[in-house]
C-alpha cells in the first residue's frame, strides 16, 4: 500500500513539474532568429551603421573570409573596415533553423554587389553562412559563432 501511495505521489510530482515547465514557442524563436541574422543585419548594413556588432555576445567568434575575429571588439573593427565600399545590393536569406533549448543554429546565404570607394571596382559576393546563437537571460538571441565561406558561381 505504501508503495502505491509513494508511486502515485511520485507521478503527481513529475506531472506537476512537467506542467510547470516554461513553454517554448518555436515559431517565435524562429522569427526572432530570422530578424537577428538576416532582416536587422541587412537593414543595419544598408544604413551604414555598425549596430550588427550588437548582435554578438562579448566572447563571440566570427570566422570570415580572410580571418578569424575573436570577441565583440575585434568583430566591430572588421565591420568598421566595411566602410571602404558602397553597397549596391545585398541580401541575406535564412535557409534552415535548428533550435535546441537555449542554443540555435541558423544556416543561410548571402548575395551582394559593392563598389570599392578607392578604385571604383565592382565586387560581387556569393556566400554561405552559419550562425550559432544563444538565448540570453532576457529571452533575446545573440550570435556566439559565425562561419562564412565563399561560394563559386
């Protein structure tokens, strides 16, 4: 009899703890990640401001074409060097999102055309990227790792 009561009590405690767990809204997470990695990113870059550095955690790493940038400060310096060209066209497209608790991986592609201010040459970029993002204590997402690679035409 004691075992039955103990078992019922254990089941009630487990059921209660499961029902009290925070519900995760996958659709809201996906929308927030699209906004972070593509929509706000493009908007900030087109406006010529460096707010995209705010999308990263303090200890983030960005593996970009031509270098590895460790920390938000180093990533910010990379973005400052982007003032050497004028954007003709750019678009980031999110292709796949995986969310697992407080971590997410976002895979996407980038197309862009730019004019180098110094030479006037036009550059075209076609890239693939992956962002690993971490949910912050306030529920927002920030990037902890970005990996970019060029794609051949």
